[in-house]
């Protein structure tokens, strides 16, 4: 079969150079990733010449080039102009850093905090411009949410509301489901799901008018059965499903919805060892006697220590999450999901494609590797069954956003 002529090495380099210049004008950044991609495309071209018919080779090379270079292209972003954004949970962590970043970019930032005189609010007042406005809000209190809605309407009359960043989150306890009081599940749902739902619904008229953005911080714990994070994970799973529903329903209105699924980062709440110790002691104090006998206090101490050990591997630089939130607000075509953090690609690959036993072992080895409860250890007698299968959970923990 007669083969079509293929560009020589020199001709290929000329075509690649011209294409590279054109692609750079299309918002590609010249650097190691781009040079590596061009080198791989050159190697693929060499293989295609020798292994495939000309049309098939051209199709393979064009598809590979489009995939590689489109992933390297920096996404086109909208101008900041006079856009206004409401961010929840700005006392610390992702919320505080995002508020600072967006304020520096020229956004009008409405930042909600639990404490107007807290250290996070004081830091924002000190380092941000007069455009930033602080508002006290607890997502478990409907009156606070109503006040936040009125506050937002009053401060966006001239600019409109471009974005809502649902960042505020809460986790009561780290424990097995059976050891976790039902109240902890309710507390997590009140903040992470119901509070987010009520605030988002209340702001939809403003967001529909501006054809704006909804950005919500989720968690991989809502996608995978992390040991001892059931209360937090189930609330995040419900929230992410809610946002997926919003994405479909708001598409005709032009409102775009994104979810950020960050890895483990060193936020203030993560680093507060004293807070986790206090919650562990509260769990032990209110645990029914039969459950404490079945699992053993040493079992609870073990997974608590494993949890604190895993937090030492948290990433100190919060900028990947802040950058993901910023991109979701300004990208011409924002992603549905963002996964900032180290190792998340491997984690999700294992979760979606490997057998269940491998998934379980991976999560245990990289997060909490549980020991056997006391009643299952050799030589231990089974404890008596509890008469009340759903005892009083005792006092609940204060909401932390």
C-alpha cells in the first residue's frame, strides 16, 4: 500500500514550533510540563510513522496532542471587575485564606465568622481592604441565616452577588458509628447540610440574576468510608449530592456549581490537639457502660492516637485549595470537581477500580488502622447485651465552623 508522505524531522520541528507559538497565544505557559508534552508528542509521532497507516497515525497524534495541550492550557478567567462573593466559615482555615486572597484580587468579600471579636476576624480586619465586610453567623441558627441574607442583599445592590462559597463545616467526633452518639450525626447535618441548604436557597434569587457561581467545600470522606469519620462523611456526602442536583437544576439559569474535595491540610481546627482530646474525653464520659466494656477504653485511645498521627501528615500550604476556589469562581468553564491535595488521584483510583478489600486496607493503612475491640480479643468473655439499644447520647458538643 502506498504511504502518504510524512513531514521530515526538520519539517516536524517547524510545524511544532509554529503550533507551540499559536498554543501559547491560546494561554499555554512555557515550562517543563509543556516541553515534556512536546517531547512525548515527538516520540509518538516517530512511532506512528512506523506502526500505523497515515490517516490513523494522524488521528492518534491529533487526539493525543489535543488532550495533552488542553490539559496544560491555563483556563481562561473572567475579570474580577466589581464582583461580590459571600464566604462562610472565615474564622480560620480555607475560609480565612480565601477571603484574604479574593480581597487582594479586588473582589467585594462578605465574610461570615462565628465570633466577630475572634482572632480570625481581627486578622481579616487588619490585613484586608475596606471592601471586606464581616458578619457573625452560625449556620445552626435560622435567625443568623436570615440576617445574613438581608446583609448580603443590602451590600450587593450595586454590584449584585456573583458567588457563594460554602466553606463552613463541622465535625463533632472521631469514632466508630456505634460509638458515636446520634446527636453527633445531627450536629454535622445541621451545619454541613441543612445550614448550607438554607443559605444557598436563600441566595439563589441573587445568584440567578447574576448568572453567578456556587462553590462548596466537600471532603473525600463523603466519597469513601474513612474509618471513624461516618458522622462527618455522611453529612458531606449529602451536601455533595445536593450540589450535584443544584448543578443540573440551575443550568438553564446560567448558574455554575462546583465542589472542592480537598485532601488533608493543616488548618487551625486540624492542628487543635486540645480540642480533639476534649472531644475524646466527652465521648468516654457519655459512652454507655455496655459499649465501653465491649470495645474497651484502650480501643478508643488507639484510634484517637492513630487519628492524631495521621494529622501530622497534613499539608501546611493551603494555597491549592484557595486556588481551586478562585478558579471555580472565575474560570470561564469551571470544573464540576476540584481535588486539591497530594495523593488524591491514587486514592480515588483505588476507590473506584480496585476490590473492596484493597480499598478498606488502603484507607486503614493511610488513616486509622484499628485494633480489635476488647470483646473480640482471644480469652475475652462477651459483655452483657444493653437493654436500651439507643441510650441517651448525653450533652452534645458546641458547633465549630
